[in-house]
C-alpha cells in the first residue's frame, strides 16, 4: 500500500538537485499561490473582447 503512495509522491515531485529542500506540504496540498494564465494564452481572447464587447458575455457562459 505504501509503495503506491511513494510512487505518487515521486511522480509529482518537481526536479531538484541532490540535497535540495523539498516542500512536502506544497507537494501534497498544492501551492497557496494563485495560478495566473500566461499572456500568450490570453492574447486571442483579449483581442476578441476588445473588438466585440459581447464576446466577454459569451466567455462567461457554461462550457465556454
């Protein structure tokens, strides 16, 4: 049973140098920092919103 847990932890651990500190809580519970979208990923949507005000409303619809 513990082998599965250890495999999961090793799978999720980010690459680090030997002897470098690893934050176990961050690995298990996630980061407390908010994850922001990257600008290149938002570029097309921002252009669409700038040219079509209704586009922002379409993005708020479920499944958008």
